[in-house]
């Protein structure tokens, strides 16, 4: 099963003029890029707490030691984030849009997951989350997302509790078909043969739907990671969910002879964990099970792990399934430096604790001293020279070589169809009215996620840009795409490094368009970004 994300194709239309790079460079014919770069500066967000769970503040750089695969590294950047820091001033121009927030401490996405939560538990969890949102503090930066068969942006980052509660109330927690099928009841017709036949079919349908549920969930987590990737400061994902299975067949009651086609979801879990970790996003799963489901305090270290024993259907243990699912949540939290909140009806308190957990954090950065850029995962370990403290951070990073062959990139037409904006490549869009429905569109691309190659005294690169106007039914009203190849003078390259690469175009908003979407991707690094602009924001 796949999420309902349709793909658009490039369709040149007459309302777009040729894109121009606003720089003293030369636009050349398109060439096929063959290299991908990785950022060599590794940043790590670190949470330090005492034995009571309270943040440890006032530490300095000398208190920290960083290890990369067991080798000590030199810290070249250090900072402390606290609630007292003032956010950068927001742009006053209403026709300026961006896919990144200014640096201002931490930012938190609350993901309300109804795909993996039963109806009764979802209704309870929604009421508790609403109670939390109603008490959002002025210095909280919170976005609210919903997950069903699609990832939905209920409300992007805001400090207005009324707006968040209103958005949540519009997201009704009806039970999804997927969750209902994966929890089927055994047949009991009184005829063993008929029961076995029906149960085997229901078991296969249950397994298939569970696979689809996990794939949708893992892709949603990856999409959120991509969206937050370029955002500065501490980033948290508070995931309110009833379950996220790591396996089929383990710790579950099954029908005799009905072996699962897919035993575990290790790959999906690791894909989500690594995407969140690489984007420096800490995940805080909040268990939406109503108290009493598990019957005892949860300890991930004691929870059974897949592979230790496969329980047969002769040992019915449906009450063990939530423990295995919490083990999955614990894996995601441990990989990214977050925490699991389970076995409590105080969901609003758990969400509050998850946000408060990162109100005080430290950011460290170092240049790895190794030369093993082979695409493998490298473990990061941070130690603090204080007794009795707990240190949490992401577990590591993928060491992608500067000269590694570029993997097949995701089509920009798919990036622009994602349910939320992508932030790997920072984009700012400024629209200047030209009269009527015509606008001059100015794009500014963050060059920190781009690759330039120096050749013959100039800096070469390629950028792919796509504009799409969507109608009420999300169908294309108009679209235009172009790949720009450029050569920048040293002065222009220095200016672009400082202020961003600037591209201009002219756009006419079609009569039936409801949203303008702009996406760009650097061909050298593969980093992509997108900005979504409601037409009602630019046509008054």
C-alpha cells in the first residue's frame, strides 16, 4: 500500500518566462551531474539532565568530549540554547515565504497519528492533546501534523494556541480501515474447517494491511525529517501514537500455518531513524494506549526482541503486542536522542515534558578526522565531565564521500507533491506584484546545501527549478520546469555564499489556481526544497 501522493509531469505553459540567475554568471546548457557532496561539519544537539531529569545548564565546551567511532574529535563550535534567547525578527513583507524558520531555540512538531491508533484511544488522546495545546506557552514554537493514509499539515509553526486547537478539532479521529483489519477477530462458526479457512484469509489480509501501515508511517517520518532538515536549532518530533509494529509473527497471536510474508520491519524502522538522525531531529513517541492495556511499567531493556523466540498460535498473548510496539518506539527515540513516554493517561503532561526536555540543549560541531567516507553509519558518542548526569544525542551519521556516485534522485515533480514542504535546500520566495494576477518571483537558495566546482577561475553548478499551480482538486492548473547551468565569477560566488543564490522569473496566477508551489534541487548534492503558497495569501 502506498500513500496517496500523485506525481506531476513538467508541462511548459505560456505564463512563465525563462528563469534567470540574478548574478554575474553565465547560463550554460544542461549537463548530467555525476557527483554528490556531504557536509563534513558534523553537528550534534545534546541534552544533559541530572538524576531528577532536570536540565543541567551552565556547561561550557571544556565539559564535553566527542568521539567518532571511538576516536576523540576536536570541537570547533559550541553553543547553549535556552528559552531566554530571542527569536530572529520575522519578515514584515506578507509576500515573502520560506521553507525554514529563523534560528530561535527549539522547534517542535506534534504528530497526531490516527493511522496506528484505535478509535477509542484516538478520541481520548485527541482530547488530551487539545488540553495541552490550549496551554501552549508564548515561547513554544509548535506545528501540528496529522497522519491517516496521508501526512497532513493541520497547522504549521505558530505560538497561537487557539489556532492549534482549532486545527486539531477539524481532524476527527475515525478509525482507519488499515488499523481495523490488522486487529481482526477470530472466526467461531462452530465448523473447524470453515473457521480455519476464514481465519487464514483474514490473517493474510491483516499482514498485508500491516505492511502498508508501516510503509505509510515510515515514509511520513522521512518526509517530516526532510521538511525539518535545514531548520536551525533543536528540532523535536512528538509522535502521539497507539502503535508502530516492528515485526509480524513475534509476540502476536497467529493462525496455525499462516506464516507472514514479511517477518520484521527493521529496514523501515532504520530508514525512519536514520532520516530523523541525519536531519538532527529527536523523536519523542508518546504512547496513546489507555492506561491498563499493558498492566505493568514498561522497560525497553526488558522487552522481548524479535529473533529471540517466535511464539506459536498455541500461546495466545495479544496483550504482549503493545510491548513490542513500544520497543519500536524506543528504538526510534534512542537512535535520535529522544525519549519514550509510555504507560500513562497524562498524555498532555507527556507532550509538555517532551517539549520541556529540549528547552535547554547544547550544540557541538566537529570536522571528522577520518578518511573513511564509504557511506556507512558512524557512531557518535558524547561524554560530559560531570558525575550523575544523563547525556542524550543522535547516535551517528552516514559517512557519504564527497566523490561518491550520486544515487538516483527523487524526481522534483515528486518533491513538489509531498504533503509538506521539503527543507533540505533552503528557499525564500519573494513576490512583487506587476498588476492583476502577474508577479515577479524572486527565489533565494541557501548555498550551504549546494555544491560548486571551481573550474577555469569560475564556480560551476546546476539547479533544477519547478513551478506548479494546483487547483481545488490538487490537479495541475499550470506547471513549468527548467534546469539552469551557471558559471559564477569569484565575486558572485562569494556574494551567493553570503546572501544566497538568487533566481528570478515572471509568473501569472491562473484563474482556477488555489496554490502556487515552487521547488528547487541542487544537482551537485541532490538537496531539494519546496515552498507552498496559498493563492489567497497573494491575491487580495
